[in-house]
């Protein structure tokens, strides 16, 4: 068994993990990246559309371009690729990992979790009917098309209007697949508005809101789906329609990936790792950043989170004492997701939130104090807040809520 | 002497293996492309203790005995078997009376160590049970298996001992021809001295074609939810049984996930392939399970599925012999549990009056596919040094390595489901969304096929279709 020792170990080499490497290296500590794939980049490698880097590089890049540019900024660093961590032993600061080279025991001073997210598979939705071939998550369909040059099928229905689903609707159409439509169970879209315009409207692909698949047909390969209108979470009788198709692409949500640490690190109801404003988990030398904390729309914010997590991990590994948590932050009215759940109130920090329903002009409140007004608020678009402890009181319990104040 | 076994479910595969212990030629016919993909693929996977079956029935004859036989089988064939015990939970005083009846019946059937637990004792065993329970019947001998793994292992071992396996070969008829039998199949005709029909849901129709009357079968559908919620229960938890059957249960699987189900719905005989799930079935499961284990979290669903029980009106197995043909019909629950005992009995019966010798060189052991995730670091180190492919994890959820995928192919997997049901890759919470492409690339390399030739399971289940232009 090979034993190695580093000040900071970063688990996962996507945008967050690369950021963490940069953050840690800026403090001149010995830093290691562990990545189970053959290279860095994570989900960026798969996203050949534009829209990355508006904040970090002030330009619109594709996923792979963003990855390349960031790597250049990063310079050289130690990394183990095609290496999978099987166990985190937080009592002894050890990781147990394997790769084709053998078994590793890796000791860390501080650990950054940057393991990203996984897609919710169609099967998890408990939709009735059979389970033939021809049902894909958007990520899997994207992988076949972008990396293997293979078509999932010839006539597709897209379930879910998240960004990945919208992007796949366009990509499949460009490849000659007939995309019958995008079906979304909620009364509002899941993805960004610019993706609705660029991926659906420009290609005349219909988006059916408040509509979902209620039954899958076909024994060997998919033969069709039944869709129906939904009201109050239930299918409306008489609204059923059969659609013939050989492909169903499900883009029904990403779930933060924390399987490896689920018994060690505090996890919230949406399965994200709970962190404070220093990106620290409940374990003082374990940090987390990126989609394993909460699902982000923009890679730029993921990078920034990663950089902060890496830097703070480096400080801890040097023996520096970071400030303690002073307040818990809770979701209030109309707020569904918060990226940060505790604050040390030691510095101004960025926090991202998602509202739970679409609203017009919306005021955001910290306890009773109005701190920001946005012209529109949609669950699909994260709202960025900067919270400065010198301006707002942050002790005990801080509640963030949203209130519609105009159309 | 030449022997045909029709059907590679748990019953047919164990029968084939039992025959392969003797100095005879055994051939096993299966219409599907892989073994154990019939009823054996979708059920609760419980080795029932045997208190449920009314004395005098075939079920009572075989269940408790079959259960006992599993320890030796698991040792020889190296499949997973966990004796986790079962609890039948009573909510009312009437339920408690039923538990007492079950205890008595169990004793008559030879079930050992049955015990009625008080409310407190039961909650100690299963802290997540409803606080409203009154008592529970505890059966320590109940166990869990992955049933298809038993079928795979038995077939592999039978083949190792000389049996011949015909996959994708459907048997159309069994015709008497002098003192022998012609077995007509989709791949030609074969002649045998002894034939065993273990065709699961189709055993009645095959018997009928062969000119034997048996009570007809209809499918009784059972739907399930597979859940990924840790620490839900430790034992198999049943409600108190009613006339409708054993009810909807909660139990761990050998893969550390949890099964909720099954429902029980009679379908017409024409629907022997209707494994669709239904909104009614799934809602019913959720409602029943919440009563048993209130803390169940349905949002942790991995998937839903349905199985079909080969049911008849007398609700019991039928073993019908006509000349040298044995028809094993209505292999409903507890068919898995009973299968080893049925196999032993069928072989004994068919050999009565013949002078067949046991093979001297019968090898009872089957080498399982290695499981890197369950090894110690030392074992992993040795294995990866020998073959680095065991150091490359392909399936994230269940930590299956490339070495295991290659092994599964060597063990006969030719489809994605073949690999899934041998390694548990694509079996976990992501349902293959990350590892499918990697696995297809390994299949491409090992089998020399293109992506277009790879199937999910059946011949028309293409995974991808054509190239990007
Ligand atoms: C399809 C899609 C489209 C998007 N479109 C845009 C866009 O247009 N513009 C934009 O700005 N943002 C976009 N985003 C958002 C943004 O790109 C992502 O949120 C961001 O890249 C996520 O980075 P991450 O590092 O958190 O996760 P990931 O990129 O998923 O990285 C996680 C890494 O960790 C590795 N890993 C996980 N577990 C382990 C383990 N146990 N051991 C070793 N390694 C492990 C993984 O292999 C992976 O490389 C998009 C996201 C998706 C999914
Ligand atoms: C919902 C449900 C829950 C259950 N739970 C349990 C339980 O917990 N414990 C328990 O002990 N039992 C249980 N059972 C019962 C158990 O699953 C069955 O008894 C057992 O799997 C039957 O095995 P088999 O070999 O008879 O049938 P199968 O597995 O169906 O095997 C028959 C095989 O024959 C093949 N075949 C059919 N016709 C032909 C033909 N003409 N030519 C060639 N091949 C053919 C089929 O393709 C199939 O592979 C359950 C059953 C169900 C459905």
C-alpha cells in the first residue's frame, strides 16, 4: 500500500476542485488533486455550448474553453487521476483510494470536497409503465452525442425544462433527431430564459408547462409515452395524449453528490453538504464547494467558491484558527435553497439563493430588514447576495425570505 | 441418458445442476438471452422461514426444507445469502391471534426458533417500526438472496459439470417418440430420455401442448419501490397476513438497498408479460409502508418495478409427471425458498427405477465474480497488482471496477442487463447515467462489437441508434 501525505487534498477536479487547488496553492501549501476521471474539468468537458466565464473571464466561453483557460491560470500541481476514494476516515485524516497503480492511503491536513452532482434518473420518478431501452438522463444522452458521436434515437421527447434538457433539445435537433417537445410538470420553466430562447424558440420546439409523462410504453425499445396536464400535482383526467417516440431524455434535476461523506458531514434535505461562509463543513478541517454544496447555474460562482474553500483549507492545514460560527442561516418564506447555512460574521460574504416560485419584483429580507430588490425572481435563476456583518446583525438565527412587491 | 430441462429460472437452474451431479447428459433450454430473467428476476428475494404454509400443501412440504438447504448451496455456489430474520407485525388483538396461529403452524412445518416478541422487544430489534404495534412473530431463519444470482451460479456450476446451455432457444413442444421425447425448439429438434418443464409462467401452456392437463396459470402482479434510504430496517418486516396474501413488506436487499412491496393484483392469463407499474400500485405501497415504518422517505426512490407470480386457483405448486416428463407448475411464492427442495425431489423422482451413478468428479463449487468494494486494502492491493483493471472504478454508486465488468462478460454477460445483474453496476442510485458509456466501451473492446450492436436486454432493445452526422 502506498502512503502519501499532503497539507490540502482536493477531492474532485471540476470547476470547484480546480478553484480549490488554486486557492490552496496561493497559500504555498503542499496540495493534491484526486480525480476519478482521466482529466480535470468535470461537467465542463461535456458542455460544448457557450455561456461560461462571464464573471471570471469577462467573456462567453464554452465549457471546454473555460476549462482550458482556467487550467492555464492554474499552472502545475500534483494530481492523481483515475483514482477513486472509497472511504474517508475523518478521525485519522485519511483517505483510502484505489487506482490502476494500486491502493493508496492519503493523509490530509485539510480536505476539500468538490465532488459535483449527479443527475436524478428517470427511474427515481416512479412513473408508471415499462422500462424499455431508449430512456436516458440528459447527461447520458449528451455523453453519447458529444463524446461518442452516437445518436440516442430518432424521435425524442424531453422531460424537464432544466438547462441540460433544453441544451439537449437543441443538440438533438441539430443532429437530425426529431424533438417532439419539452414537457415540464411545473407551471414555469426550469432552465435559464436565454436557453429557452436559444434552444427551443429558435428551433420551434414546443415547451409544454404543467405537463408530464404519466406512462411509458414499449417492451424492448421505447415505443411511446403518455403525457397529461397536471393540476395541483395530479394528472388532469381526459388530458392524456399518446406520443410515439423511441427516445425519452429526462432532465429532472441534479442532486449534490455526497455519498462518500454522508455519514460524516452534515447534509441538508436537498442533499447538499452544509457549509458556512468560509465553505467549512461541520468538521473543522473538511471544506466543500461547488455542486455538492448546492446546484449552481453559473460556473463562475463555483470557481469562486472553490478558490475560497481551497484557501481556507490551506490556512487550517497551517494550523491557523479560523473564526467560529456565529449564526445559523435559515430559508424563510418563498426561499428554497441557500448556498450557505452558517456564518462566522467575520467578513462580508456572498450567498446564493433560489426562490421557491416565480415572482415579479421581489424584495429580499434578512430577518425584518429589506436588503435587496430584484426586478424578477425565478426558481431557475439564482440570486446573488453580498452579506456584510458590519451592516446587518448576524447572531443566533438569520432568516432570509423573499416577498413579491410588484408584477 | 439424455435429460432436458426447460427454463433457467431458479427452479430450472437448480434442477439442471442437481442432474449434473449424475453421470448423465444435461441440456438446459432458455428462450431469453440470459439466465434467470423470468419470474426469478423480479420478486422479494426472501427465503421464507416456512410458517405461512398450511400443513399438507406442497408449499409446506418444500419451503422450510428448501430454506435449510440454502446454507450449503450458498457455500458451494458462492452467492450472497444473509440470514437477517423476519418479523410479522401485529397491530390489533386479532392480529396477535393470527401470530399465535402462525407460530403453531410453523412448529408443525418444522420451522425452528420461532418466537413471539412483545412490543418493546420488537421495537428494540426494529426501532423504525410504528409505535403502534402490539407484538411481532420473529423467525430468525428467514433470509435474503439476489434470486437471479442463484440461477446464474447454479447454471454456471451445471455447465462446469458438463451440462449444455441453450440461450435464446424457445421450446415449442415436447412430443413422445417411442420411449424418448422430441423437444421442438426455435433452434431445431432434440431427443431426450427425460424432460423437465420448468417454464415458470408458461409451464401450464407447455404442459398443455405436450398433452397434459394442469390447472391454468394467470399472472399475479406485484409492484415494488426500490429505496436508497440508509438504516430503514434490519429484518424482513411483514404486516400480519390476510386472505389477500402476505401483504406489503419492507426489507433490506443483499445490496444494502430496501424493497417496499409487493402489491398483489390478478391479471388475465393473456398478460404474462405485463410488468408495467401503475399509479394505483405505487400509491398503495407508499400508504401501506408508511403504516409499518412511518419514517420511510419515498423521495429516496431508486426505481420502481413489477414482477409476475405464476398463480393458479389452488394457490399451490403442482408437480405433474407423465411418463418421463415432469411438469413443475405454479411456482408462486415461496418458489425461491422451495426451489432447492423441489430440485432434489424432481431428480430423485425421475431417477426412480433407473440405475444412475453419481459422478466421482462432480465439482460443487462456483467461483463468484470478485467484489473489490467489499475487500480489505490488502486484498485489493494483491488483486490490482495482478490485474490493474481492478483498480479502475467504473460504477460510482456501487464501486464496481473494470475488472469485475470483464469478469461478468467472461461469466456470460452479453447485454447491459447481463452485466447489471452480475456486478450491480448500473444498479444504484444513478441507474447507469454515469457508467453506461464506460461499460459499453469495455463491452466493445472485450466482445469486438460496436455500440449499435449492444442491447439493454432483449434483441430489439438497442441502446443507441446510428451516428451523429
Ligand atoms: C449540462 C450543464 C450545463 C451548464 N451550463 C452552464 C453554462 O452555460 N454556463 C455556466 O456558467 N455554467 C453552466 N453550468 C454550471 C456549471 O458549469 C457547473 O455547475 C460547474 O461546472 C460544476 O462544477 P463542480 O466542480 O461543482 O462539479 P463537477 O464539474 O461535476 O466536478 C466534480 C468532479 O469531481 C469528480 N469526483 C466526484 N466524486 C469523486 C470521488 N469520490 N473521487 C474522485 N473524484 C470525484 C468528478 O469526476 C468531477 O470531475 C452547467 C452545468 C451543467 C451540468
Ligand atoms: C412479486 C413476487 C414476489 C415473490 N417473492 C418471493 C419470495 O420472497 N420468496 C420466495 O420464495 N418466492 C417468491 N416469489 C416466487 C418466486 O419468485 C418464484 O417462485 C420463482 O422465481 C419461480 O422460478 P421459476 O424458475 O419457476 O420461474 P422463472 O424464473 O420464470 O423461470 C422460467 C424460465 O423459463 C423460460 N421459459 C418459459 N417458457 C419457455 C419456453 N417455451 N422455452 C424455453 N424457455 C422458456 C422463461 O424465460 C424463464 O426464464 C415471488 C414472486 C413474485 C412474482
